[in-house]
C-alpha cells in the first residue's frame, strides 16, 4: 500500500485540479459549477481452506464535473487528471448543458449552507501492512473457525480488507474542501454439516482504526458459533406472532424508514409517509437523533456530497417525525431547505425511554416470550409507496423467553406503518458497525408464513 503521506499529498494535488477545473468552467461562461472527486486505494486478501484465494490491490478514482447554464445542467467525468483531459471534460459538460431542458430546481446549494471550513472528525487511520501479513491474519481467522467444532466441515473463506482514500469537493461559490479516511474489515464465512443438513453463516468486524478490529480468532469463532446454531432448522406453522429483529439486521427496518422520508420519494409522491411531519410515526418512547460529527465513526462527515454542512438533527422525538431527508434538488421541489443528506445519513442513534427500553439481548428474549427471532432476511419485497412488507426470513423460534430451535424457509409480512407503531421495545445490544446504531427490535405482531 502507498504510504499514508501519499494520500495526503494526493488530496492536495486533487484540490489543485478541482480548482483548475472550476476556473476552466467559469472561463467557458457557465453560471455555476461543482466538481467532486474521490479516490480509494488498498489491499484485499482472501483465503479458503487455508489456501490463498484472492489478492487484490485497489487504486480507483474519478473526477466528476457538473455545470449549470441558464437552468440547464451538463455533467462529465474523467479518471485522467491531465490538463488536456480536464479541458475536454469541461467542454463536454458545457456541450451537454446546451441540450438539456431547463429545470429551475437544479443548481448549487445556497452558499450560506455550505461547510467552508469543515472540522477534522478523526476518520483517517492508515495501517501499513504487506500482503503476507494480511494473508496470515485471514488464515488465522479461518483456522480458528475450522478448529472450533468437528461439525464445521467447510469454509467459504476469510477476507481482510484495508482501504484508505479521500474525498474532495469544490464549487464556484468558493468552496474547496476535502478529507482523508480509512476503513478496515475482517470477515469469515463457514459451513457446518450434520446428517443431511448443511448451513452457512458468517461474522465480521469493521472500524476506521485497524487496531480496534476484533481479533482474528474472535471473528472466526463467532462465525462458527453462528453457523452451528442454524443446524437442523424447522419450519413454522402460518400465523401471527410477535417478531424480534436481532440488532445486526434491525437497521434494515430503519433503512425502509429512511427511504420513506427521503426527498426523492416525497416529491414524486411515492412514499407511505407523505405529509407526516409532526405526526406520530413510532411509539412515544422512541427518539432517533442524527450525530454527523462523532469522532472516528463509520458514517461521520462534516459535509454531504453537495458540500452542505451537516448538523445534529432530531429525526424522531417521542415518536413524532421531525424532519425529512432532503438534497438541494428535492428540497426545492418541495419548497423546503436541504437538510444535508445528499449521499445518505450520518450516524443515527436510537434512544428508547421508559417501557421501550428492552435491556440486553437475553432480556429482549424474555420480552418476546414466545415468538420468532429473525437473524437473516432475504428478498426485496418492500413497497415504499404503500408500506407493504414481505421478506424471506430465517432465525429461531423462542418459547418462554428461551431459544427453542432454528427456523428457516419462512416469510414474514406486514405493513411498515403497523410495524413502526407496533414497536414494543429496543434493546441495549447496540450494533455499532454501520450508520444506524440500534439494538434488537421487538414488534408486537407480524404474519409468519411457514408450513
């Protein structure tokens, strides 16, 4: 991998190129322009049954340019940062703008909303590692998994990935910002067999700092534990039962919520949560806060992909919807102001109060009582227009607060509005590995279709 000071040097060089492109665009008579570039480099290795299966070196990046001329928009991109290539890209964007239709909602974000001097969020922690060292870690992870139990009969491999890169954004409002970041991860996928049954599952760890990853042996052992727990699954009779989503997949429920309150679906009137600002969407015990500036977090950012400054926001307060998630374009379509969500959300933190606090995982199982614990979801049967929800699922049947047996090949169904309102408790077993920090979710009732 390139030394870390190489990334910082590249970032400064790209800032110069972005500034050059903006000057070129203005010299072509555009009303405004914006330029963005990201670059990622790193190493990815994979082993399977003790053999090296993959060694990949990544060095990717491209510069994207958008110009605005009298309400018309033109875009172009290039991976070549030579002066000639940049001039061609600018000219291509200008030429495209001549043929596009006028759209009064397009254009840069208002200057007053931009992050002109973004703070350092401690996202950059490069790890110097050669290929042999990376392979040894992946092998150790897989070896610990294979040695855990004789029923672990095969492996789909272990993978170690370590990446560093940067993002740069500039526009003709005078904004020119950028930051470096890193992301490291280790994962392991195992296969277990008993009789005629075979099952597959995995475990993983991810962090901005390599030294904060779980140990290779820990990840491998957890992959085997997860896989063994699925052996000899049963089906369930069809009926309505309480359903608990384990923390590592509970964020998918909020992923559908994000889609429903995103500007693009709202201005197209393609959401089941139209006109819901100030209205009760979840039970009163639930609060959801967005905290974009948590140091070192996986979804932290000082600005969105349009350069808009990110700020702390309350998404849900006592069950009520406080804000939509808007880009500059969708905000103008709705007659509102951008919320800095071009490119996604930034560290959602769930807080359940009072009766909604479910405690640790075992306490959540006690609250579930008798019902279905979901640990895997399959398929994409979710309709954001009307909220209908239907997905394949696997997990465990729980009786009297104790896991009774594994379950596979069932479908769970309901409506997202009912599921949101039917939320009973949120666990303290928070999964920190993504952009939504949530524990397990317990929903009062869903349709489970099995036998």
